[in-house]
C-alpha cells in the first residue's frame, strides 16, 4: 500500500526543520543544544522572521568557531530546509488544508543548490555526532543532533524529493533517537516536535494505512500528538515557535479555531516582522493578508 510522501516527511518533525535545543532551565555546563546560547538564539530569531541569510551567517560563524560540536551543523542544515519549506509554501494553512497538496507534497522541484548544501551540513553533523558517541554512548547532544538530522532528512526526502522509502527509514531512526534522548534528558522538550507531529499525522490516516504502518513499527494517535506538540510549544527553546505553528495548523485541521487563533496571535506578537506568521493570523481572523515582507535572498 502506498503511503503519501508528504505524510511520511511531516511525521518526522522536522521539518522542519529547523533544528533544536531542549527545554528551558538547563544548567550552564550543558552542551550548547541545551542552553540559551545567545548567538544561536539570535540565529533562530532571524530564521523565524524569514531572514535566512542572516540566520545562516550566525549559525555558520558559531559552527566554525566550535568545529567539534554537531549542533552547529544541524543549525546550518535547518536554515536551508526551513528556507526551502517556506519558499514552497509548506508551513501554511493553504498547504495543510488542501488535501491534494497535503497528500502529494510540493509541486515541481526544490532549489538544487539549497538541497546540496542542506545534505552537506547533515553529513558533517552526523560525523561529529557519531564521533562523540564513540567516546560516550550517552552523549545527549549527539543523540539530539542525530534525532534532528534524521527528522529533517525525512522531511526533505518526502515533501521535497519524493523518496518515499528513504523518508520512512529516516523517520523511524529519528523516533528511535528521540526516545533514547528523552530517556536520558526528559527535559529535552523540543524533541517532542518530532514525536508529536508523527503521532498526529499517522493518527490522521485511514485505518488501512495505519495498519500497514503498524507492521513497520510505526504507530500514531492524533490526541497524543497534539499533546506532545503542546509540550514543545510550552517548554521548548529553539523549536518552540516551530511547535506552535505546527500545532496551530493541526488545530485548524481539527476545527479548533480558538487554539489556532491563540497560537498564531502569540507568534505574530513575538515575531512581528515574520510574513509567515502575519499571513496565517490574518487568514484565521478573516482579515486581508498584509503585504508580503520579502525575506533576504542569496
């Protein structure tokens, strides 16, 4: 039975993207994935207002200054994936509420140069993460980097490249790494993005498709998925805004306009320069969509 490539990719969470940190309140001695690093936080703020070149400059500079840290390369990869998803209109209600687009993914092909650079950064991140795991199998940052790398690659494989089997493989790996990480760091709230969107999307499939995935060890529950996204939206760090937009779009699909309106209002207030959040808030409020604030380009 053929499962939608877009559904497989979104399941990994990832998407988007975007890479991550853990919950607030981590100690200063933790790795950069689990602290409020000011340079990386600035990079993510730029990413969420669609200033992709600015975000990538912040991430790239930090990664160059910390060549042993996989998290820096994950951030670089996230900037390329987030940009491509944004330019393809994936993180919008127009995409999520249109069954044809939601099931089949983007029209056309992604930007080839961005995809190459995205995979280059993923390769570097994985090499650094596995090197850390060889020294310490319980290295939380390495597990987190691998969770994100697999999740983002699954998003790209399915939504952008339509490589269905590769996407499913990466989705399973991402979920396994996330479970390992949360067993060691239950405060890693951003990891719930991957688990939450996977639960929600798989739980949204019809019974026959869920049965097919069940044999592959993949299960889903819509309510559990939205609860996990809510946890990331409440307690996450770098991926908190990403969790909010995903939860808002899921809420729109589930005909929960109050929740969607609340989340989109918060995003618009926190990131007033974001054309994405401004447009989605205007749509749910029935208002004219503001003039597009064009992101920078390379």
